[in-house]
C-alpha cells in the first residue's frame, strides 16, 4: 500500500510521516492553501530526508518560471499537478523538467473517470480526489470524499492514489470499497487547519498499511 502524506510544512509532521513509513511526502506550492510552503521552506525540510520517502511538489496550473524556481531550491522527486493542466501541458512539464508527473483529477461521477485515458501516456501517476465544491479556492484538501465504489472494478491505466475525506478511522473502509493500492491524506490528519497531528499521521499510515485489497 502506497501512502502519501500531503501538506507537510514542519519538521514534526515530516518526522512523524517518515518514521511511520510514508512512501511520499507532499509539499504544497499554492499560496491560497493553509498548507503552503515556500521553495526555501520546502528545501530545508526535503533535504533532511534525502534517502527517505519520495518528495512531491504540489502545483496548481504552474508556469515554467515557478517550476524552475522551485526545483532550483527544493530537491523534489515528483511533480503533482492539481489544477486544470491539459494532457499536453502535463507531457510538456514531464519532458521539460525531467521529473515523473502525478495528475490529480476531481471525481464526482463515473463519467469523470473517462478523462484518465486522455492523460494515460502523459503522466506517471493519477491522484483521484473529490471534485471541489462550487466556488472553492482550493482544488483539493477540502475533506470531501467521492463515492469510493465508483472505482470498484476499474483498471486505471497508471498507478493511482485515492484522496479526499480520508482519515485514520475510514481509510481501511475506503481501500476495501475502492480497491485502491495507494492513498493520500492531508486534512484528515490535522489537529487544526493546516497543522498536522503527528499521532494522527502515524495512525493513518498504520491503518492504511494494514488494510488489504
């Protein structure tokens, strides 16, 4: 089971995630988010676990200048695109910056899953999240879940992570209902908005790793 803890912004959260066995750590480069970090802040955190979990940078419709500036400072292993990036843009970023790309897609109905085929040859991972509510500033991290059963019997063309509304209490149920082999959490392991709870991080990772598909 692949586990990503997103929205890391302090050493306590990073230590908790790394020591509990997280596979990926997410750093948010989107200023409206309460979990946002600067490239310099992410660099200090990311460098401290160079041999640990993969370091993922979350961007929302980034231009090349932002990606260049961020990657020059923060040693990221993977770029997560969480905006309205087209398949062509995703492919361009993947080629131009030489990093694997994870594309986040908002899911509300079965029809939304048809978009996966459009990105299949352009990205390395999918992150399937609940579609944000109308008017939301944030494309993710809204503590909302979609119907996990929509994924049952689906076979996405790339490795994928389930996101949206996951917590230590429901992650095993979500894995069983969706068939996910990877999960991503942010708000579900926080003690306050944007502030991670190390105990909740450890509990989430333990529950996800113990779950069977």
